[in-house]
């Protein structure tokens, strides 16, 4: 099982990720609010502005202060290293 660093020492399983999206669009904001209401939101931004929203296969939503591009680079690096 490979883990991806999503900032501030927080890790997430890359095999459980379904989507990495920016946090600025209205549909993503609604997705985050719905997850907050049902208790499925995990905020890993350490008080910083959330720039990326990660959706897992379990329906949990994870907030990260890293940009989606930075997370993409970390994912690509992990795949290249095997």
C-alpha cells in the first residue's frame, strides 16, 4: 500500500483516492459541506486555506493545503519509484 504526502506530515493511501480536485468551484464546495454535515470530512490543511479536495472510495472528503498540481506531482513520483 503506497501512501502520498498531502502536506504537514499527513498521508493518504493512493489506492483509496478517487479524485483530486481544486477547492474553488461551487460543486466542490457543496461536496465539502455535505461531507461536513454527515461527519465524513477530514481537514488536513492545519488551519491553512484548503487548495485541494481529495475524494476517497469510502466517501470521505479530505482537505489539503497543497494544490492539486503538487499532489499530482507527488503521485507521479510515487508511481515512478514503483
